[in-house]
């Protein structure tokens, strides 16, 4: 069991702000948790185009070393997620089995970025759950942003997640799992790419702005 996996539930309300060291190892820790089977989906900011003067987060030696290790491990795949307007590029790394593969492709369909805060409570709640964080902690994070998730919104997000895959998430996952993702049809992939997989009344994700 990796040291980082103990934090797989995410930050709980009232937890102290990460120290500089904790922040520096966060991405590497998320990747280590994925490699250990304790997370099904994680994200890595590959390019920051909204404020290049701050440098590129992937140049962290811990993060890039762990990313190289994860990408050569069996049972793990990745896809790119381009921010609207091309101002950012995130790698979404995931266990190539359901429901994690469908979750990862859905995150990429609306340009989700690792280092950018989503622009609505809907997307904060959705992304937090797809990344495997504890619902209680995700709700606390959403509430702290100033726009708590209503029961109706929580139900809507739960329905949308359920519609992404018929398979229930199970951790730890293993490279020997049999529920490997089946290829999507071209029409469905195109539809999800254009609409983000949601109906037209969903709020905008808000990616592309500085976090």
C-alpha cells in the first residue's frame, strides 16, 4: 500500500491547507494511488497556457517520474483533455476498465483541466466524484466555494454518472479485472464530444480560466 493512498478520499472540510511540500508531491501521490489500484482516474496538468510565467507543473521531477512509471504499467491508459480555446492540456490517466474508462473519456469530452477550478457547482460535484473523492468531502468543497449543491443537483449528478457506465466502481482495481472497456461507437463518441455528454440545460464547465 502506498503512503499516498491514505488520502484517497480527498480533502475533508476543516483540513489544513496543504503545505508547499504536500502540494509539490500531490500529483505524484495521485499517480501512485492509481498505480496501487486505489484510484481509478486521475489527472495531470501537462501544459499551462493561461499563465506560462508560472512554469509548467509537469516539470516537477516527482510528477514526471511517476507519470512515466504509470504509463508503462499494465492495465493503465490515458487520453488528452484540451481546454476550450487551447489554453491548457491535461492528461487523464485511468484504469482501462469500466467504469473508469468511460469516466475518463467523459472528463476529456468537456476539456476538464487538472489545475483549473470548474465554473459551476454541477461540474465541481461531478468531477470530484469521478476522481474518486468521498462524496462528503466533495460536498464540503462545493459548499466552501459559495454555492452549495442542492439535493436536486446531487441527484442530477448521480444520474449522469450512472448513465456513463453500467458497471459500479470497485477499488482496488487490478490489471486482471475482466470488465475491460469496450470500444464506443463513432456516433456516440461524436455526440459526447460535442455536448459534453449532458443535455443542453447543463451549466458550462468554465474551464480555460485561471484557477
